[in-house]
């Protein structure tokens, strides 16, 4: 048996570690040998830790435990949890997960007895790579690209990082798209990145027209974006960008570009360029647009929208 404690903001890397552990399970019995639980109550938790695998071999249990760090286990409960962990089955692996929200600067309280207990086992923190560590992010992109069998040029890697930032999951998704675009070649160019990945410039062209109340031209830009992504993908990307723009607009007089970079998870160069673009933009207009798009996204995902493109267009025209 093995006990693991994975925590931090970078959920993509945590997911990759879980995938490695799942590979050790019998695929024929995966439904029975892989279980996940969300912050089970104490009595349920101790019962789960004492689980006995059946005849199908090794078993993996994942326990999302973030809520445990906002409460306190007493000494008796800690002792019982410790005993259950130290005496569980040889064929049972247990992973405790505490995934923190990105870009909020939150940390687990290492003074808590539960944290100290889990830290005695295979504990590993998965922090996000800071946006200012561009060399480290680029190195990650190169390794990830190599694992996918593609070879991006240095300019392609740099442009991808500038456009996407430090979101590893999104970077991985864009690499998959670039692989399809390049096939059967393995080589990825900067032009390919520009062609397939929605950039800040694409979104700014779109949003600038909206802020200038040139909605007809804004709709034309929206349809150009549709050549690259599905409407919901564009909507999700725009929502993320709007959230960042609102933060930048609201905090630009209080924080430095470096601090804004860390707060929004963007490259400092992108922050500087964005602030220049936002000079003539009204904060209230940004908030109103985000509200309209949020309502459109809800209608689409709840099945109330008959036409996805039309729903987004209506949100833009409001």
C-alpha cells in the first residue's frame, strides 16, 4: 500500500500524477478498483481508509480533502485516522487531494494536525508556474510537445506562452490542436500558433468594437473567431479575459504591473499591453458585458438556448 498527499493550484499536473497511478490498475475491473470521495464525514472517512480490496487486485482510492483544512480534527480523531492509514491493505493505494483555486494566493495551513499527518507520507505540492518564469513555462511546453511527438520552433513556443500564459491545461489543449494542424508533419511554426490559437489581439479587436458600440463590426469579428473555435470555447475564453480585464482596470492604480501579472496569471508583457488597450474603456461597460455573457452561457448550458451562436450574438447586442 501507499499513501499520497497531493496539494496545490496546478490541477493539471495533479491529474497527470493520478493517471500514472491508475495505469497500475486492472482495466477490466476499473469501475470497482478506482473510487473517489469528496470530503467524507469522519466516520465514513475511517471506514474508507480500512477498505479491503476484492479479488480483482490493486485498488486506488482518491479523497478530495480540501474542506478538511477549514475544520479541526481532535486528537482522538487524528489518532484513529493515523491508525487506519498505517494499517490499511497492502493492495490499497490512497491519494488525498487538496486542489486550491488558481491565482488567489491561498495556501493550506501547515500548522494543522491533519496537514502534519499527511505530510509524513508521500506528500507533494503542485504549485502553478509563476507567469514571470517564462523560461520555465517554455521548457514545460517543449517537454509536453515532445511527449506528443511534435516539434515547435522557439518562436512558436514563445508566442504560445505569451498568448496563453501559465495555464498548463490550456497550453496542453492548444498543443493538441497544433498537432492536428501540422499532421503529417511534426514541425510547429509561429504562424500555426497565430492561425489556430485565439490571441489577446483577436479578443481585443472584438472587445474594442464592442466598447466603441460598433456592434455590427463586432459581430463580424465574432464570426472570424468562429473559424478557430466553437462558440462556447470563445465564450469561455472571453469570460476569462473579461475577468482579467476587470481586475486590471480596477487595480491598475493600486498595483504594479508585476503584481497585476501575478494576480491575473498573465505574462507581464501582456499586462502592460492590455492596460494600454483599456485606457479608454469604461469599467462599468466591461462588467455589463461580462454579466450579459454569463447569462448567455447559463442559457446555453441549461439547454434553454435553441441556437448557440445566436445566443452569444444576442448577448453582444444588448
